[in-house]
C-alpha cells in the first residue's frame, strides 16, 4: 500500500493543482515509467515529496509519504505500447 502521507497526518492538496502526491505520481510515471521499475519510480516519488515544502496560514508544512506491507513478489516495469492503426 502506497500512501500519500503517514497515518494520522494530513495530505497536502492545492485547490487548483491537486495533491502533491498525485502530482508526483503522474509526473514520475510519465517521465520514468518506461525506463524504471515500479519500485524505483515509487522511491523517486517518495524522495520528491519529502523534499517539498510549503506554507499554510504562516506555518511551514511538509509531507512524508509511506509504503506499508509491500506484498510485491517481484518488481515490474510499465511499458508504453505504441497504438495500432
């Protein structure tokens, strides 16, 4: 289970741009999904979110994504398939 933040904490979401977590999931898989394995993409997503900082109501905020109980028996890679015409 790959979660946007640790249990008991809030996930950051921008009103127009969406959540930090979903933004990074989309960006990383779009950029690296054809090159890196799933687990490597997850690591990049986690690192990127950990490095983000923001300010809400004058308070500095951060977010820590979490992976729980990895049940993958083997890693895999997403491959883009060219459309057939």
